[in-house]
């Protein structure tokens, strides 16, 4: 028989762990008809609540439940990578424990896999329940990525994705420390079917992703899959050099023809502040790429395991 691995990243989700388990079992009876067994791999991302204890309770009554618990919080990207690395299935699916990724879609996802697709990915067609400001900036991010990156990143894409073992192995081959999984999915390619659904709100608890964390995550995505910001810094530098040269020529000509005195210090201060701001902005862009390179060359492990079964 084949095996389906369900990867479930968790961070302070003790209320949702048993709810997800019950909901998943309701919608996986179709696996028997396809000669597939099930394993559920919870990845605890250094939770400070009783998430691990709840997983252990499930393990006592169901040996298909497994756990990888981190020594501290390494982030969701590390949790997803750990799940892929520890999964054993011929098919692997990643799902959020808060049930925003509906298990009810699994039968339909498998039907597309049987048509020859290597993966079935999901995307939200609405953002009901999200703050308007957050939704606006999320859409702007996806539009920007489409313009500056050659990697396919769909608007509203979720991490909820069913994949073949071949695609999982391709993702695991990319062992970069600074991970942006949505971009990695697109970079490795393979034949993908996109499945759309309406946004589903969390069952219990609150999201761990605030605006600042999402902003930093978007920077990771931009620097990981586009060098356009570096080109922008270069172009801005060239433009300012051209403008400075033209202004020097203009001042000299005006002085020679009209004898006008050079403008006072206020305009000079404004110009210095503006050019200094642009210089710091461009230096910041270079710093972002340098920081990513610095973390990569250290070769630190993506995660450390405290407990596993």
C-alpha cells in the first residue's frame, strides 16, 4: 500500500490540535479505495503551551500520529521543511492546524493527481475576515513579485499543497537557510493544478502573523527570488549622477550669462538630505542581500529537534 503524509506545523495551537485530527479523519476515508495509508506529522515549532502534550494524547490512541518538536521557535518555514524531511509518504500534503486549509478538499485534490499532475496547490479567491489594510498590502506584494521575479507566485496562494514524492525530494534538495517556500514551490516547477476556494477563518485562537512579521516575510521573498532591488539601487545611483551633472552645468551657465548668485543654504540642505536618503536606501538594499549571504555561508542547521516520535 502507498502512504499519504499530512504535515501540520504548530506553534501554540493546543486547542486546534485535536480539532484538526478529528476533522482530518472525517475526510480521509477515500484513502482506503486508493490503497493508501495515512500518517499525520505534527511539527511543533517550539510552542510555549501544551501543544506537545495534546499530540502525545493523540499518539496514545492512534499510532499514525507522529511528532517532531523543535528545541525553540525556528519559524514556520523551518517547520515545513522539517515536515517534508521527516515525511515518508508517496504523497505529501501540508496543512495549517487552524483548519483554514479545509480537509474537505483532499478528495478533489487527489482526483486531479490521478489525472497526471505532480501537485495540487490551493489559493484563496477572497480574504474575508482579514483587516482591509493587510489584504491590500498582500495583493500589492503578489503583484510586485509577478513583475520582478521569474518564479510563479500566485496571488492568494496557500501553503496547502498536495505533492508527489518526486516533487518533495526536489524541494528538499534546496537546503537554503533563508527559505521562502511559496517561491520554492514555483521554482522547482512540475505540473501543478491550482484549486480555488473561499477564505476560511480560524477555528480557535489568533493568528501569529502580525503586520510586521508579514512585512519581514515579504522582504525574504523579494530578496530570495529577485535581484531587481539591486538593479533599482544601481539605476537610482546613475540617475542621480546624471541629475547632479545637469544641475552643475545649469548653475555654471546661469552664472556666466545672467550673473545670478548661487541659491542659499536651504535648497542645498534639501538636496543633501534627499541624496543622503537615497544613498542610505540603496545601502539598505545591499545590506539585505549581504545579510542573507552571511546567514547562508554560516551553514547553520535549519532547525534543531528536542523530541521526536
